[in-house]
C-alpha cells in the first residue's frame, strides 16, 4: 500500500513539474529579443536596394513598422496577456501541437514532429540496447578483475571515451570514414538515414541500408554514456561485494560466485535503474549535435532548426513532448527501483 501511495504521489507531482517547466520556457520565448516578429521586421527593413529607391523604401518601411508590428503580434497571438497566451497554448492548442509552424506554412507543429519521432526512436533504441549490452557486462568484468591487467587496459579505453566530446568524435569519424578528407576511407555514407533507391527495395535490402547509415551515429550515441555507465556498474558492484551481508553469506557456506550473483548483483543494479530516466528521454528527443553533424532528420535536428529560426511554435511543442518523456522516464526509474530492491520502505515516519 505504501508503494502504491508513493507512486500516486509521484504521478501527481508530474503535473506541477510539467507546468513549471513549460511556464518558464514559454515566458522566455515571449520576453527574449529576436523573436519571429523581430525577424520579419528585420527582413522587411533589408528589402531596399540602393540610391533613391532605397531611401524611399526605407521611409516607407519606417512609416509602416509600428502598424506592421502590431499586425504581426496579432497574427502570432502576442498581443494578449501572457497568462492567456499560455492557456491557449496548453489547452486550446494541445501543448502547441495544433499551432502552425512559423517556418513551414500550412504545417502544424505535430505534423512536423510526428515524421521525426520514428527516426529518433530508431537511433535511440539501438543506442540504448547497445549501451547496456556493452557497459553492464564490461562493468561487471572490471569489478570481478579489479586491479588486474584487464581492468587497467579497459580503464584506458573508458577514460579516453570519457575525454572525447561527442561532437569531436562525430566529426573525427565522419572525416576518417566518410571520405571527407585526404587519406580517409570512403566506407560509410556522409549522412541521412537511407539511400535513394530507384525502385522499392526489399525488406532485407532496406534494413541493411538503414543499419549501414546508423553505424557511425550510433557509435557516437554509445560513446556519450559509455564511460559513465561502465564505471557506475563497476563501482556499484564493488561496493556490494565488500558489504557485510556478502561476507555473511560466504561465512554461512555459500560460494563467492553464489554470493555475488545471487545477492550482490541485484543490489548493484539499483543505481543503474535510477539513471534510466534521462536515457529514456534521450530516446525520443534525439541528439542535436549528432543529428546535425550526420544530417539525420530526427527530433534533435528539428529542435535545433526551430530554435535557430525562432520557430517557437515547433520548439515549444518539442519541449513539451521531451519534458513529458523525461518525467515518464523518472517514474519508470522509480518503479524499477522498487522492483530491484524490495527492502525500500516508503511509509512516512
């Protein structure tokens, strides 16, 4: 009952947390300079040519700027009080999903987003499973061979991976293996997620082509959390192995192998489970840097283009979606935390 009450409280906290995040970001888009109204006015002022024609155009522009600004603010809904704008965005326009994009006329934010979600999920799921399939066994192996040659050699790889930023790794891999520099190898595609086929490819050909396009981006995704997750698994298991209850189990006649795999391993997974929330959010949000470098048409690249183009309709819709996934991921982490460690007591003292 205590666990159910705890989960209900956590679910109820999602609502004010989501509202707080979106209110802050929504307000910033309304008060920071350089919004869509200012961009359109700047384009209008730069339309003049040279000489007398330019002077006449500038005079005309100056005379209509105020009226034009008010009309633009009315079109975008910026002429209303901030609380009314937020309510319309949240409720009437379904977290901005029904709003028309400022950059792409006749397309709503949701129409742009829904085509990008499958792409980000493809890369996110592949990165998620590869990261855990590599890092958890590697962390366990390092813990069981602590201070041995394998631990020292693998630590060098882990620390190098931690030291290289994702954007530097992505650029380096692209230069080496995509034929963009002298002496490199033209092995992988420059970017995108699929090739242009003259005819409809078979399922197997399509899958191989998609997998080939995903190799370098997924490698960059995995490298981003490789070091942290590996060391977290190793240190967590080492802490459990050195705990008193493991020594007690061995003293009662159990083998060291049984004490580790039957008792220590399960408790060592608790920190891993609590870190699932941010990773689940990344599955859907995508990576702005990696998607930009490899020209992947996912949610990360869409978010970057919307931010640079001051397309706040699309940007805020993406933000609300990403925040929702992040909050759901945190709830999933709590559930896994309870399942892995049944000793946790949520009753109020």
